[in-house]
C-alpha cells in the first residue's frame, strides 16, 4: 500500500523500521515541527523526521494538521492509509477523510483503558499488572475508534515507563504491520470499543512527578517508576529540588518518618507512610545523576534530615 506515516518521538521509529521492512511504499512522513533543545536551544529535528531525512523521504511538518498547504500536499500524495504512532497533535476530520482507508493509530494501552497522551505512565502509576498496545481506526474523538487488534505485556516489578514503552514500541510495530497487511488484503476487521472500562491518561505534569512521602512505599515506588524518564520524579532537600531515579521498597527497614533520611554504609533510606525505600540515583540541580550514597556523602546528610 501507499503510506504516509505520522509520528514524532523515538518510540515511533521501530514502527517505521517495520513498515519499511514490510515492503509498503512510504511516500512521506508527518511529524511535529523542529523544536529547540539543549542548552543552546537550537532547533532539532524529531527522531521520525531525522529517520526520513537519512533515507531521502519527504518530511511534512505542519504546525497544525488542518493547515491548507498540508491538506493539499496530503491529497496530492494520495496515500491509501496513514499509520500513526505518537504524532502529538489532534488530527481534524478533514485530514482523516483524505486517505482512502483512513488513519490507523498504534496506541500503547489495551483500549478502552488509558485513552490519552500517557497510557504507559498511568498503567505503571496505578499498579496495573498488564499493559499492551492497540491498533485502531483514528476518529475525531480521543482514542475512541474501533480496534483492529491488540497485544499484551506483563508489567514487571521494576519496570519504569521507559522500560515498558521500549518493549511495546517493538512489539507494537509488529502488530501495526500485521494490521496494515490485513487492510491491504481485505481481511482486516475492526471491532467497536466496549462502553465499560474506559479510563483516561492525560500527560503527567511536573506537579504529578513530585514524590509524596506520606504515601505508602508501594505508591512512592510506582510514582517514581511512572515518571522515569519523563517528566522525572523529584523532591526537595534543604529547599532545593532534586530528581530521583527508581527506588526499592525495603520490607523490614527501620521506622522512619515520611521523607526522613537514614544514611547506611551501602544504601540511603527514605521514610514513607509505611516501610522505607532505598534510594537509587539522585540528581541535584546542575549536577549529574549519582548513586544515593555518593550524593548523601557529598551533601553530608545529618541525622533526622528529611526530604520535603
């Protein structure tokens, strides 16, 4: 089939690789405009755009996918279908209507669970045992279209959002290609999503990423893993913000107040509403991430000091 691919971040690249290997004709990619990054705030191409540049494939970067110039170019390309992975912008009906077989979205949840921008993060945050991916027909509603196929993946005890998303990006790429092949052969069938089991997964904010030491240890662990690598879990120490990597709940640890720190020979513990957690990496403002024991020695944590 003739395809135009829509996506932006690195998590979309495995799907591009799978589509290219499957032999479909990739006419162009649609991605978010170049964005400032790094200390110099220089404009940087998205991972999807960079992938296409390396292969001499046309890159379309509309500010909004309702722009007349973009719509005209999409019509002239005349794709059969537009596969989508984490594009990052709402697609209006006028654009959805252009491809003969519509836009087909790979979404990293078991729909109708976790509709929205951060399905994997919410699955980890809420302690789900299973995650997954769904390929569905994109509609004007938020992830509401009929589903062509799904796959599941167990959420492992130490999984961060980044770990889980990396796995789903690869397995989901295979699912997306299988659905595209079925559409090409006429064998694809999409089933409406059930009315029950709907949950929403809005983007996690910096406020969401603040560790709440008055939560039980399991909830502290989940929040930090859900926010790793982005937006990055954080807390404050001596009124300065520090970022935290994944922690390890300690079942039989000492009795510590929420946020209270205890520096031991081989680990640093922080209190929660239940048992403490052992800190992993800590990154102070303007510093590189380091093991918690190195951080504690450097700032000279004293008895009774707390994260705030």
